[in-house]
C-alpha cells in the first residue's frame, strides 16, 4: 500500500505540461531555411502549380470537346 501512495506523490504534474515541454524541445531542434532557399522553393511551387493547372485546363477542354461530340451524335 505504501508503494501506491509513493507513485501518486511522484505523479503530481499533469501530462499536458509534459506535452508542451516536449513541443518546446522539438521546436528548438528545427533548422529554418534561409531567405534564398525559401524564395527558390516558393518560385518552384508557383511554377509547378501553374504548369499543372495548365495541363488540367487542356485536359478539361479535350474531355469537354469529346463529351460534346459524343452527345451530339
């Protein structure tokens, strides 16, 4: 019975404080990219998004043309 009261005394801190302590420790480990790297990656994302958007638009037009052709027969 003495063991259970000792365990209860040692576990007085709620788990959420331990969670935030862990979050803070992990946050300190993050290495943030420099301005040049961020700019290059942002430009890449925008360029790829534009290319994929254009491809989807072309495919949409082709499919729309095909469906209109089939339904007009």
